C-alpha cells in the first residue's frame, strides 16, 4: 500500500446527497474526494420529487439552471375517493424560496448533472468503482482502506469523513450505529413507465381502502405508479406481469408505455440516534429514512448536505472552531422528524385503513373547501413545516422570530436594472443584510472586527423608489414589485446576519449593531464555536459559482468583499 493520499473531506457514496455535498464543498474551495463502489451514477429511477428548498440548494451549488432544464416545475396533487371524484387539491402558487414548491425530476439525470458539475473544481476528485473496506480515526484524522476496481488496495486519509452511502450504510455499520424507529408492515409496488403520454401534469392520489394508488409525473413522458399491497399478497403476486398490466390499465396508464422498473418497497420512519462519531458524519439515508408520502426522503438528505457543507468549510478554513460541527444534528433532527410525521399523516389520508375512515376524511376536506383560509392552507401547502431550528449556531433572540429560520428568497433588482434572486447577490459565505434607505450611513455603524472575521458580504435592500446607488464595500439591491419581490420579512431598519446556508443567525435593529456584534462574538466563542473570541484575517479562498462571477465580475470571495 502506497503512502496515504490526504483530503480535507472524503465522501462515501455518490448519490444525490454525496454529489450535492461535494459540489457545495467545491464552491467553498474545500479539497474533496468522493468514493463510490459502483462504476457509474444510478441508471434507474428512484427519487422523483425535488422541492423548492432543494432547488435553492442547487442554486447555492451553482447548478440550478442545468437542473431546471430537466425538471417539470410546479406540479400539484389531486386527491380522489373510490368513486374517482376529487375531494382535495394541492396546487401551490407561491415561491417563498425562489422556486416552485413541488417539482418532478429523474434521479439518473440529476446525478449525471451533479457529477458533471464537479469538473469545475480542480480540488474535487471522484473514485468510481472503489470500495471502502474499513477506516479508523483518532483526534487528528480518519484513515481509510479502499479497494480499487482492479482489486488492489489504496490508502487514503482525511480530516473529516461523511457517509452518504444510503440505507445500508457501511460507514454507519462501522460506527456501530443502528437506525431506530419504525419499519412498516405495509408494502407498495413501484412501477416506473417511459413514453407514458396520456397522463395529467399533477400527482393523482386514489384514496381507496380497497387498493390505494398514487401516480406521480416525471419529465419526458415518464410517470410512476405506486400500489399498496393487500393482506395476503406476496411480492411475487404483485410483480407478476398480468397483475402489473391490470393495475396500470385501471388507473389511466398509457397502454403503449414502456415499463422500465418494477419493485416492491417497505417504508420506514427511522433515524440514527447519533449522526456523527468523532470526525465521521452521516447524511441522507445513512442517517435517517423517511416514508415517501410527502416526497421528502431525498429532500431531507439535501438539507443535511446544505447544513454540513458550510460548517466543514468554516472549520477547515479556521474561521470557526470544530465545536460548530456539533450543531449539525442539533439543528437538523427536529425538522427531520417533523417531515417524517407529515409523511405519516399524509399516508393516512392516501391509504385509509377502512371505508369509514375514508368517508370521514373526504367529508372533512370537502367541508374545508367552503372556508377560504382552510382551503388555501391545503392548496398552498401551508401544512408543510417551515424550515426552522430552535437551537444551534444562532443568537437566541425573540426579535421578529426570524432567528433560526430559512430566510425567504425574493427577487431583487440590481443597480444595472437586471433582476436576480437574492442568493445570487449574497455569495457563498456569511452575509449581513440590511433593510434601509441609507445604506452608506447604516453600514458605517458596522465597524466591529467580527464582521471581517466572518468575511461577511454587506448587502443593502432598499425600496424600489429609493435614491442612492452602490457604495464601497457593499452591494445595494432594490425590492421588486409583486409577490416575487417581497422582502418585508426583514422590516425597515433591521440587520440580519445570514449564514452560508441562508438561515438567520441573528437579527437586530441597525441602531443596536454593537449589541449584535457582541452577541455574534459570543456565539463564535461559545458552545458551537472556537472556544475563544478569535478574529481571523480574511483569506483569498473559495471561488464563487460561475453565475455570480459573471454577474459581478469577481473571481474570489475576497475580492468580492472589496
């Protein structure tokens, strides 16, 4: 075995979570290796729904334009009773995070896009056909033994190892961690069709106790059908060709469609009690399994990648202490279980246990249609728990109840008249965002050293008709009219410290900037931070996404700040 090759981060598994994490680390300038035991990315359909939060993550990774080119954006859901009459519709029109709430995609296409996007980064290396055999760790690093495709051994080492290797994670098994929770007795037949040309754009949910069924749209005339197995039916019964043909024919499938995949799944609501041990972390299905009814399995894993990427980058760059990494599970676990519980509730609607439960459920939703607020609560997906954490890397303050929340992403107007989503202005690091009509005067108050230590990008949001223009050391953007441009979640006269993952770390009136600086210094020095108030000089470092460089003509985070 040759001397170890060292990477700051090694990722095991190149599914959507591992590849997204690698792209985010690449944006932050972190040298990274991805190890995948298969020779290619997946070739068969698996996950089929990507939400608005995940598309925002793709934006932060610099790949959203390519991803959207292969997505059916903004589909809804129609719920039918056994008589095939609709009793509820979910058709959200809002885009609080900059993208439609529900979108259909093909996992093989997404993985190919994410793998190809890694070519942007000279410091990110992929190893396909390489298998992790074992690893050990100490206080300094993790050492891995890996088998090459030709059967020879290779030694690698890293500062941090992340297991994104799925439900049967070898990384999790090596750590001695078992998932806890529930494995459901119910099983579902999954059928994926190509060239299915006669179906609606929306998801159709047939809430029939006799045979619950869900059909979901996909790009390029693909569609998925899911049928619940009944008591006494075996996997072989349902996978039989005649049974498959009969089920598809009774639920509107194109008779000329091509069946490209059939499989029986058991569904799980499980999570690892610990998502990390020492320098080794788990993400995605390696850390938790979510029932599919809310379409949040992969999306929950992408939230893991977004949360973990900037923290690894900040710790490796020395800007924040390793204690920050302890906030990963602290921040993610509660929202994960909210998504699991949402999926379980939706599963009860989709698959009522008996006829009476189905009648009561349909009656309840039909009654809600007579009350506009209740109807919109369903139609606009307001039942979906908002991304939020009560504890973690944030200043605990009751101000505006914004702390710990994912900031909505409005569309803003640049000084040259162009329109952009807010994140394209913020760059990849921390940002200090002010709602103000006096950008130069208000930002002149923020002279405290902590802002340079965190390398914050200074962004002023002014009203559409405000006077003024660009000032040194900041970017000024204007609100756009209409729902897409609403930025009123930050009231005038307030400052918000945004983390690289766009969650609010702190919020305070501009006039209390000294207090805000002390709070953030304490946060950096406290439980999650360095253990001391360390003011760290800026370094030239992470390259920005190409779209940001083109918009602002700035090749690095350092020159962008200037």
